[in-house]
C-alpha cells in the first residue's frame, strides 16, 4: 500500500463546469505568478514538466485544488 499525503481545498460556495478549469488555473497563476507550482511555468522561459504538485479539479460541480508533496505546504501558506 502506498500512502500519499495531500491537501484538498474545495470552494463550495461557487459552481463551475470542467471547461472552466483553465480560468481557475489562470486566476491563481496570475495572483501567485512568482510561485511556479500554481502554473508550472519556470522563471524566465520553459515549463516544469514534472507532475503538477498543485492540481485543479471540479468536484461535485465546485472548483477544487489538490496539493501533493511540496504543494501541500504552498497551499497551506496561501490558504491558512
């Protein structure tokens, strides 16, 4: 059995369609442009092609973010 630590933030006060995920990602990418984990664009040029440590989802119609590994600490700093 593999255990994976993660944090899940669900914005239950809003509803979105799966096609709106790029808008959610874009919002956080602009707001936290200096933290590449929100958008996977490396400083300067290029992309971080590893698995995203912050992922965007729609859960039961509500936008959500999942932080994995180092993404947990980043999301805790932002949301708490």
